C-alpha cells in the first residue's frame, strides 16, 4: 500500500487543496439538534417521516422477517428470512432515524420499542462481538453469499456495511438519548474488528462502504483514535484488486476491475467517480472525515479530482447520481441518458453526506449548491407525499414504448432491497443540521427554511437566529439576529447566495441558464437599509456589529429559468429543462392531456408561476404553452398548441403512473415512429 | 472428448435425422463447371466479378502489402505489412475465384499471374510445410498475436484459418487447371499438420474455422482419408474450453465461454447458433461434410437443432446472419434489430455453404429457400454494381440520428479486414454450381437462371437441360430436356417450387405473408399440357419418360407480398416488409424525397411492378403510396401522401449515402422526437 506521497507531490497537493486541518473540519456544521424548524415546506415532511415513514418501516421490517432474522440469530439457528444479508442494516437505519425523531419529539412508546430492539440485537451479537444475523443463525441456505466471516467476496459481502450503519445508528442513539445500550454493542463489535483487521492482520476492502463513516462517528463519540485509524486502514486497503485480462475480455467490466466497489486503484490515485454510486458516495464521505481528522491532504487532493469528475460530467440536473442501472452506478463522462437514468435515492443521500463534508473542508458554497439541488429534487423525489411509498430510481423521464411505461414508474410501499426507504428514515430528521455552519467567529447560513437556533459565537457569546421564509416558493428570507450580550457582537454572518440566484445554474459547466440574471445579485438589506456586500466563495459577507433586533432581509429572485446541458451530453442536445429557484420542474401526464413525450417547448417560452394549495400538498406550478404532437387513428400526425403545466420534480409520481419528463425538445429535427 | 454416443441416443438420432450416408452426401450438387450460364441477371454479375472484382482485389492486395508479406516471408525477414495475420487468406480466396474464372473463360495472362503467386507462396512455405507469413518473416512486432505456431490464443489465431482457405483454393485451382503446383503446397502443409495434430498429439480448436472445409476438399481431391480424419479431429476438439466464473462476472460473455468461436460445448451437444457467424457457418458446413463422408449422425442431429435455431429465431429477412456487431455474430433469439443488424457479407456466404450442404444431406427444398433468399438479397448486397465497392455489413435500415447517418452506409473499395471482398471473388463464379443436383436417377432443379448443362443420368445416359427464364423479374421458367438416347429416358425431374411461390415466406415461423397465395400452387406444363404434379419436400415431381424436344414450363406467380415477422421480434411489431418473388425490397432516400424513416405504409397497400432498364443496371421497381411525416421549421408536423418507390434490397447503396429501410411501420402508435 502506498500511503505516503513524495515530498514534491505533497507540496503540490498543498497548493491544490489549500487546506490545513487540525483534527477536524475547519467549518463545523451546526447539528440538527440545535435547530428548531418552523418551516411550511420542510416541517410537514419531517413530521410525516416521524409519524408515518418510521413506524411504517418498522412495521414492514417486522412483516418481511427482518426482525425475525435477529430472533433466529439469538436462537443461533434458522433459515434466513429475507433476501439480502444486508437486511439487518435496515433496522439500524430506522433506529438512527427514530433516535433523531425522539430527540425532536420524545415518544416513550417509541423509546421503549427501540430499547427492545437493541436488547434483541445485543443477544444476536456473538460473544466475540461479531454481528451478522445470516451467519449467526447458522443458515447456510443463502444462495449468493452464504455463511461468511469477513469478506469472502469483496464486492458482495456486506458484513462490514451492516456494522457501519450500526455504528452510525449507535452514535445517533447515544447522542439523542444519552443511553449507552446501543453504543456498547457497537464498541464491542468495533473492538472485535480491531483484533481482526489492521496492519499485520487481515487487510480487506469492504464490499460496500459505510463502515468508514461509522468508525469516524464512533471515534467522535468515544474519542478512541483506534476507530479512526481502522477507518483509514479500510480506506487504504482499496486498490489492491488486480485485474487480469482473460482470453476474450474485450474490455474490463466494473466488476472485473473492482471499480464497482472502488477497489481498482488506491484511493489517493483515484481521479474519477466510478462504480456503484452509493458505495462511492459513502467512501468519499468517509475519506473526507479521515482527511479532516488526520489532516490527510492526499485524500483531499483525490476527492477534489473525483468531485470535479462526478459533478462536472456525471450528474443529472436533479442532483441524481448513477447513469448505469446495471451496476447502479456511474457511467462514462457526459453519458446522461434521461430515459435510463438510475439516480438511486440512496445515491442522492450519499451525495448530501459527501458534499456537506466537502463544504466543511473548504467552506465553498458550490458544495451546498449541489447539496441543495439534490435535497430539493433528486432526493425527496424518492419518497411519496404519503410518507409510505418510495422510489428507488429517480429518472428524468417516463415514456410509453412498446405499449409499456418505462422505468420504475410507480412508487412501492417497500422493496426486496429496501435500502432507500430506511435511508430516507434517517436522512429526513437530519435536514435541519445542514442549515448552519460555523468557522472561527463566522456564522454560515447555507439553507433557507424557517427555524430558530442559538449558537455560541466566538468569543463564547450566545447569538440567536430566527429565519423566516416561504422558500422555495418565495425568495424572501429574513433572518433575525439576537446576540445575548446587550452590547451586541461583531461577527461575520456569511449568507449563501445560491448559484442559481447568481445566474449560475450549476457549479461546473455541466448545465447553464439560457438567459442571464436580469436583476444582478440578490439584494440584502439590514433593518431596511440596503447592505452592499462582498461575495466570498459564494457567500455574502455581512461582517458587522450585530445588535438585538437586527433583521437581515434577502430577496432571492424567483425567476423561471431555462437550462441547457453541456453540448457533450448527447441526450439533451436541442432540449431545455425548466427551473425556478432551487427547484427543477417536470411535466406529468396527468396535467398535460395524458402524454409528455409529445411535447415541444419553444425556446424562450415564458411561464406563469401559480401556487396551487389544493395540489400535491401545495406546490408552485408553472404554466406555459407547448406544441403537442397529435396522432389520429394511428395514421395522421399534426401539431397543436396546448397549455403546458409543470410541477416540481420532487412531487412527481403521486397521482398514478404515466409519462413524465424533465427535458423538453425545443425543436423537431426528426421523428422516430413507434409502432407498438 | 466424447465422440460416440450411447446406443440409445444413436437410435434416437437415427430417427431424428432420417439419413444414412455412404461416404458422401446422398444428393450431389452439379459443379459449376458443368453449367453454362446464359442469364441476364447473373451472367453480367459473374462477368463483372471476373473482369473487375478479381483484378481489383489482386491490385488492392498488392497495394496494401498483402503480396509483400509473402515476399518478406520468402526472405525470412521484415515487418508484417498489413493489419491482420489472416491477410494471407485474401490472396488464397482471390486465387480460388480466379481459378473458377479461368475455367469459365481461359486467360493466359491471369493463369501466368496465378502461377507466379503460387511460386511465391511455395517459397514462403517453411521446409516442414508450415505456412503463415507473419511468423515466417520473423516479425514480432504485431500487437495482438505476434509470432505464433499453432493456436496460442484460440479465438484469435488464424494459422489454421489461412490454411483452410489455402486448401480450398488449391483444390479449386487443381480442378480448374489440372496443375498440381498449388495442390502440392497444400498437401505438404496438410501432411505437416498431421504430424502436429491428432489423437495423442496436439489437440486444438482452431481460432477461426474453415480448415475443416478445406481438409474435406483436400480429401475429395486426393482421396487421402487422413485429411478427413483431421477435419473431424479439429471439429471434435471444440467444447474443451472451461469457463470459470470470476468475482464480478454478472454473466459470461461469448468470449469468456468460448462461444465466440463455438468452443463452449462439444459440437454434438450444441443446439444453438452462437458466437461469430462466419466462424459458425464454416463450422456447420465442415461438420456436414464430415457427417456426410463418415455417416456421422451425431453431427447431423446437432446440425438440425442449430439450423432450427439459426433460421427459426436469428435470421434477417434478407437471409442475413449476425445480430450483434460487437462480436460479428449471433445474438439472442428473436432479437433482430433492424438498425444495428450486422449481417456480414461473409456470414451470408457461409450460410450458402451450410445450407447447400444441408440440402445435399436431406434433399429438402427449405435449405434452398434459405440459400436463394440469402443469395438474391443479403449476399449480393455486399458488392456494388461497379464490382469494386463493397459492404461488410448489410443492415435493414440506415437512419439519420444526431445529424449522422447510421451504420456502414457507404460502400468501400477495400477494408483493413478485407475478408468480404475476397469472399465475393470466389463465391460469384461458383453460383452456377447451386442450380442443379442429382440423387440416384433424379435430377433436381434448385435455382432458376438461364443456362445449359448436360448431366449423366442413371443408368449412364446423357441428358441435356436448357433453362430459359427472366427470373427474378419474371416467374416463367422453361426447361428444355434432351436425352441423348433417341428412345428417351424415364427419370424424375424434381423442380423446386420455392417456398415463396407456395405462399410460405420462410421455412420457419420467423416470417409470414399477410395474404395467402391467390393462385394456389404454380402451374407446370409439359409441351403445353398441364402437368398435375405431386409435391415432395418442396419439389414438383415430374417423373416421366423424357424425350428429345420436351419442354417444361413453370409459371411462378410474381405477386407483390407483404411480410410480417414473428411477433416475438420486437423491432418489427406493427411493421411490414415487401417482397416480390425471391427479392426483398427496400426504400432508398433517393427515390423517396430524401428520407425513409418518415414513411408509413398502410396495411394492404398495393404496388405496381415496373421494370426500369435505365436504373441500377435494370431493376423491377415497385410503386405504391406512403404516408410521410413532414416536419416544417423544426416545429410543426403533418402527414401527407406521397409515392413510395421500392427497389430490390441487393441494389441499395449504389447512389450515394442516405436513409434506407426494409421494414415499414404500418401505424403510428407513438413518436419519439429527435432534436439533433
């Protein structure tokens, strides 16, 4: 393994990364536990998660045998009840979400139920700390992995993946409840891992990452450096897989090379986002943690290159990652098929994790631009408005072809592999944790939602903040700033000016608006007086002496914009997408005469924004005009003008199955006749 | 190796194949050397082959370094001048074609030139008989095979492939000229192979078949049984390749399994047409030869199954084989994409070889139905009317997409891998050899073209036949029968009634006509009197005492027919193709307002056949009406009626590059908008 670069390369890395960390990220997120939401957009979604999604997921876990798996592991016998050996992790992820929820709103019944599960899990743990129900119940019937003890088949084994999620859940449960029952199981397992893995012991690249993040969290909670070291050890194990060309191999597949699970080359030499997107996102987030906590500039240098590749060439406009369904992962540069876009909900979640960490490393708002785009579009599109139906895939369109509607066009109440629903369980309550951040005496506002928080600002002064906004429907954001100290406090408030509000659709050249920002930079006023701000890394710097009652008002221009993709994206040549604020819009069959594949939207088409309270729990719709192809008697074709109604992409697929699309042709160069 | 089946299975095979051979095929083709063409359709094509294609191919071989390779092999040094180690075989194939031509029309200059090449080749042969210029010149620079001596990389090596073509050429040259100079080189090489390969010696599945056919021909010419045994040995070597699943292999590729070169399972266990189509066709033809000459019923049983699969599920309407361009070969059952159809010209030639042999084994006209369909459509479409431009691929359509015309839409004067042009060189002069066949005292007429021949009919009586027809443009065929014996001769004349003339578009359920044959079976009259014939295996049995001056007249109904594909062929649901007689028709851009992808042909559309003497060297065109999609200003779409002009598929791509198609939508269920 090559852990260390030469001095020359280290020097280059330094200039590239421009960062020097002392044991942690320089920019610290403000945990969700400190931020009290009072937001019309987000609060109902978090409440549905707490009151519907989490109970629903516990119920489904029970129904499908995920809990019985633990009971059988306790009995040390039985036949594995579910499909995937990593199904244990669903329980862990729901517990993580439920723990967050407990903190937000205490629920004794839920607390007791969680404790009962933890007791069960504890009994399923083997005496040495090992925890993996499929093995412990002694079941040898499972067809594709069987009884394993540590990574017999690298890309398939999820022994360590399960544990990564367990540590995350244990840390959350401990922080939320102050109870150690789950944490102790985690520590016992991690201490066992330390006896198995490490320099001079077993060296393995875990089959599905997340143990790296989990160990980082365990380190933060316990302060035990060994957990962090083990995280780094696992990361550095990657890249040992040798691909040997066999007779007949035309080119190596992502499986053959190990790229599927990012095991093709050492992480510090990786420059591209490759393979399974969720694995990749978790790896990059884990690397960022280790980099921050150990000042590893090699990791950061690699992460920068990978990020440029992922978000410069391989991201859908919704923030969705994963172009290739057959390996649930990254495809070639600029190959962004709308039709077959995979964009797994879990990959969106992993992108939020990764981008938040990149922000915490660099303080650049471009990472939050991606985070916000992902959160408001490709991520929450994974959950139905009812809180108990889900999409695993989040493609850019559904089309009728050969009499069938393409893709995963219906939300499901659960999946055989139900990683996405349970990932939603834990992601939703954590959203308030992405709103604020701090560095030195500066306070960062990254996201816009109505909330209140009180932060300790250097030097040790409490300052309360109250955000008020109807974002994303309305661009006016007011922030009340109340230093506890009556004399007030001078500190820089760094208010993110979203890329989209600066006329920049995307932080790379992958997408751009067709028109410039008509009103220039958003206006900010303090107590009614215009404040001429300086822009730094995408943040308005409001460095002043704040006094009780101060009120900042920002007006983000909610214009409807047309977006075009980089011309290297073949699928989007001659097409536009429509955005308003942070939201990507789509057309659904139900609002557009039953079809959307027949719509042509001329360039410069204008739209009227109209809020519909009675539609999709209240959404801002956009109304314009399209030319629609009309087929009569399966024989004659004409074009006619018809109203075009767009809804936010996240709200798609809540009114039955039918055509949907994000990218609209602006012209018809040719037509392909479909006969079935 | 399992050469022998159990008694039980042998018994089953017997009933399946219903054949018992004595040292050769029961049905014997009449060699082209005995058939003198006088046909308006074929003779000009054979003449162009003799006067243009063959000289052109010799010239191109010289220009590209194919001959220099031999000069360097003679010198035992140098750098291989061309791209592929099998480029030697091009010379051999042209010599084969040129030898046939010499026989048809003697040309002293050509004879001398061929002799000079044979001398050169003889000097390039190594002392022990080995012959492979890339190795003998000592060149080690070639990147993908280098210096080999027998099959280092099974699927790539063409050492034995080159020799197979050499034997074929040597046999042809010997038969055409009675000179032994080329044959002696072949025998020297084959005798060398006998010291290397065989039971107890080296056992190898040749990387590209044809050696099997070549050894069969050498056996016929020399009577040396060992050559036939070696052919069988090579065939039985197949199926030894073991596929070992590697971590990450989702499914085995045709390369990994060896299916690419039909090495995945023993030939007697093969049931599907798999892998590279040319390799496959040559293998099956070679197996049929060995089966016929050794009465191998296991081979025949396998060939029947493979044939059913190939022509029941994997053949284009033009007779084209090979759905998958990336391995130039067979794809999955019923996956017959029009757009990406590969249909290599060489694969069509290998299909002619195979089907002719299947006919010779069984005497069933269904094999000739495939042979005729292939010959008149997918095969001769590979050569331009000028005789010196070629298509390697023969797809079902060319479409404009993303501003580009799909596929290999332009004929080329030569190719880096120029197997198809040189295969055309040798196939064309051999065509008269597919017209007649004999079994016992029966004479078979398989193809219809103006010609004369004199055959020895049992018991040793000469009978002359003179066919007169304007086929394929006109369905009237007259056959003059003249027994030399003034008393006449009783013998069955078996006249093939083509499947298409019996209302059967295809011998399997892969394609069918939309309408029944309005006039019933074709009428046959003898000397003006209707002859009520019995149909046997697709042949009209005219068993009578023939007398000098007897004249048989058959009238094949040249109706224009619509064809539909089996509904399992997804690409052709809701589409029709148009045929007349043995010809498949297509629409080309040049006759149809510049496009063909915009045409809809309603069911039951009628067509007028009209012969155009000034077009494409004279072709029967079909005129009908189509609904054409019309796009104005890249914005509005309408449908209008316009004339539809069809030409025979074989004549496509002789008037520049543009859209072309064989299958026409009959309805518009949906439209895909193409923006670029």
